C-alpha cells in the first residue's frame, strides 16, 4: 500500500509502477484536498512482480515485505493489520509447506 496524491477525489488514481494496482480508496464528498497542494491523498494497494502471488517460490515464499497487511483487515479509515497470513503466507495458517 502507498498513498497517492491526485487532483480529483472520484477518479481512478494513476499507476505507473512495476506490478499492478489491486485497489484504491474511494473518497467521499467530505474529503478535503491538502491546503498547500490542492491534491487529495488516497490509499493505493498494489502487488509487485516479485510478490508471492506472482512468484510463489520466490523471495516471499516465506515471509513478506514490511508493508504487507492482510487484505481481509482493511476497512474504511482504518489501517490494515499484519497477521500470520500476511506475514508468513498460507503455510503459517495451515501448517503446510507448498
């Protein structure tokens, strides 16, 4: 996850990085832009080419990047949480090593 600063609150944020965007925050009508820049700050969720979903046997076969959170814990205006699932992968939950 990263934050993105955008000009409009109701359009898809631009994403020009490696990997793919998998979600972004929708801002309501009460969201206010930064008074200095005039831009809205939004959460953007993404997966990189070396993440577990694309390379199950790769760098994050066990473990995860420091910023990884369990997508099931993400809620509006709430920071996502780290869980055994997000930090260690499915093997941490099931006890299997695939």
